[in-house]
């Protein structure tokens, strides 16, 4: 069977420095006048004759900043120590298996699934480069690393029987172990990601709680809503010696406003409150009109904050950061001048930043506690059971707001839709009225109208 060989139209490109690879599927266009080559790994499909194709006409763009591009997307290449070329072994030499079958299978599957040369794994470990071997793969490599016992058996075999090759899983573990401090390097690398995720989660929780408390204590729109509730409540409780003439109210009532229905059950007190607020708005349908109460999602997120848990998470990160710093110092001390960088600079930069972030969030936690306490005091909230204010869980306080905010937002949206519908219907009525007036005027100037006027004039004569 004759197979056409693809002819490359373009000249090879030789970057000035090694670049990070881009794993795409190459498409080759045959030179003008030649038939398209038979589909291969480089030519995944053969188009029908006469089909207009992008790649036949598209020329490469001129890159002006090629030097900057090279600097940005180059990769540091690990200078591998020259290894002795393996001598040809008799074809029937059996590879040495040291691991048990299940362990061997697990290591073998991982090594095969990476689909990269071992030099790329070295590059990722030495240079913190995840462009080819990602962080998840590095974590898997870290988890399958050889135990001390396995490594001792592998090294014993290599030193005593070098003529018998190791099986692939054993060879993979052996090569990993030859990378100086590879486990500590990967551990430090992984901790960077874990720390960033952990500190970001804590920061997000605390900042949300802080901003929610800020809204609850400073929002003028919320104060207007509460003022409406106070006025309506005092009116409803008029004449009652224990409930009337209130200057304020306990937050427990907020969740119950939706349960107070009109006598015909057509509307709830909360509906009336929302409508009353909208009437105070200059334009309740104005695009971007902010909800006058906290977003339900912010309240629900604030409910999930437990100060003791956050403090425990920060303490855990602090301990793990100390362990990471110890490992970093160990790797730097054991590294040669050739492979100490960029590990040293990157880790020192990370450790400095991480300590600063950690200190910031410890301070943020204390600030949140004070802000939360101030908010409770602002609403004169008294926890049940005589619990001290410093021991109140945010869940208990924000649980009083959650159903109210959720119901208020739902009604708010429905009321806006109702107003839009009413506005549309009113505009339609006005338009119809204008058309009726115009029609009446046209009829007054018509033939029937003229005949009627003449008849009346004759009768008058």
C-alpha cells in the first residue's frame, strides 16, 4: 500500500532559548499543486477537493516582541548528569521485580499515565514549573514515593546486580529518589497551594462577616425598613401596655413578619412593609436600585463562621508553615550550587509573604470578633441562656436575619414585576385613550356628520 509522505512547507524555527512546549495536534497543508497527503497522526483528516480551508491561506503573524515572549515562556532546563549508556542486554534478561504486585501496578499506572520524559518531572520539581507536569500529578508522585525499606532493597539490587535491570515501577522510584530532597521539594511546593487556598478561604469568610456587620450598622436603607416595621408594629400594638409605644424591637420578630397575614389572607405584613418602602423610593424601578437589606447569601455565609474553628485553622496553618520553613532550610542546606535555585528564592519569597498574610488574618479575626460584638450591641441583642457576648456564635445572631432577608428579597422582586406590569398596562390605557380621541375627531369631520348638520340647519329655517 502506497502512503504519501507529508511535505512540510515551513522552515524549522530555532528558538534562542528552550521554550515551554505547547501540546497541539499539528495540521500539515500540502504545497500548492500537490495532492493532500493521506491522513496520519500529523494530518488527522483529508478534506474534500475544492474545500476552502483556513490553514491554506492563513499566514503566521509577525511577532515584534519575540524577545519578551521568549523571556516569558522559556523554561529552565535541568542539566542532567550524564549517565552511562546502557549496554545492550540479551533480549531475554528478566527485569527485577522488588515491589509486591499491587504496589507495582499502582506505581506503573501512574508512571505511564504521566506521558512525559523523566526530565520533565525533574524540571517541575527543581523549578516549580507546572506547565507540563501539573501540581496534581506532582502530588500523586509524592504519594507513591518509595518507603525507606523499598529504597534500601532497590539500591541494594542496583549495587550488587547492575547487569539485571529494574522493572519499570522500581526504576521510576529509583530515579525519583536520585533527585536530591525530592520529597521535601514537592512537599514545600504543594504546601504553597494549600496555604494559598486555606488563607484565601479564611480571608473571604472574615471579610464577608465584617462587611455584613458594617451593612447592618450603617445602611440607611435598612434603617428605613426597620423604621417602617417599628411604626407599623407600634400601630398594631396601640393601646397595649406591654407591647405598644416601643422604641425598638427584638430581632426575633423579623422571621415572623411573613406569617402575619391580612384578614382576607391576600397579603402578609412583610408584603406591606416592602410596598411601604418602595413608595418611599423616588423610582422603585430604577435600574441598579440596591436591595435595602443585606443579601441573603452574605447572611448565610456569615452564619457559617465559627470563631473557634477559624482560630484553629489559623493555628494549623501556622504549624504547617513552620514545618515548611524547616524543610526549606533542609533542602537549601543539602543542595548544591547547581540545583539550589530557583527553589531558594521562590521559597524564601513565599515564606515571607505567608507569614505576613497569616499575621494579617490573625488580626482580621480579632477585628471581626469586635465588629460582631459591636453589631450585637447595636441591636441590643441578648443571647439566650445567659451566654456571654464574647461566646456568642455568629450562627445564632444571623439566623434571626436569614429568613427575613430571603423572604424580603423574593417579595421585592415580585413587587418590582408587579409595578412593571402596572406601568405597562397604564401606558397601554393612555395609548388606547389617545386613539379613541383621535377616532372621535375623525368621525366628527366625516360625511354622516356633515349630512346631520345640514338637516338641522334646514329644520331651523
